[in-house]
């Protein structure tokens, strides 16, 4: 049996920095925050005695309980906070990638 040697050569590409699509990351994080909020609200409705939803809900301003007003306000804040986080992270990543990539 012959010994085989696997040699790898690094693939180099022109100095093209990585790029993150701002709208895609905004939509992704806004959707993630919205789904997380809805799951938190659902947990509070299904098992309020566990109290697991309380630490998460403290980050949302103006929630009064499990009513439609709080649901709408939480959904709006989820989209705003997730969108802000996505836009900020994508913009910072793109600047750093261009600078050091």
C-alpha cells in the first residue's frame, strides 16, 4: 500500500473584504427578537408560575401584562431593537472589514 500525502495550498483571493448585507441582518435580527418576544409571552401565558419570562420582559418598556397593548408594544420594540442591532452590527462589521480585511 502506498503512502499518500495530501498537500493543500491556501486559496488566496484578491483583497476583497467580507461584506454583510445591512438589510438582511436587520431583517434577521428583527425577526429573531420578535420570535423570542412571542415565545416569552407564550411562556408567561402557559406557565406564569415559573417566572421564566420575567427576566426577558424587563428589557421591554411599558409592558403592563399579557394584554393586546403590551403585545403590540413588545412587537414594535422587538422590531426596533432588532433592526437597530442588525444595522449597527452590519455597519460596524463592514467598516472594520474594509479597514482591516
